C-alpha cells in the first residue's frame, strides 16, 4: 500500500515500476515465493515470481 500527495505527479506507470521492483527483489535476495495462481477449481501453482502483486496507491488529501 502506498500513499501519495494529491499534488505529486509521476510520469511513469507506478504499478509497473513497483511490480518490477518486487520481481527484482525476489530474484536478487532469494526471498520465499508465496503467490499462488489457480490452475483450475481445485489446484494451484506457485508463480515463482511473487507476482501479480496487490498494489494499492491512495491519494493523500490534505486538510486545511
């Protein structure tokens, strides 16, 4: 989860950048993979990349 001020603008795709960072971290530091992808109604498989990540970016509103 991330919060960003309402006047903060980025020229990149925030979700793509965060996903790439997650992928790179798991490749470089050998973290445990825990994201499961459904194959059918009863079976799942580990994705091996910990993606897709759940990414939520909220706009922080300042109160005056």
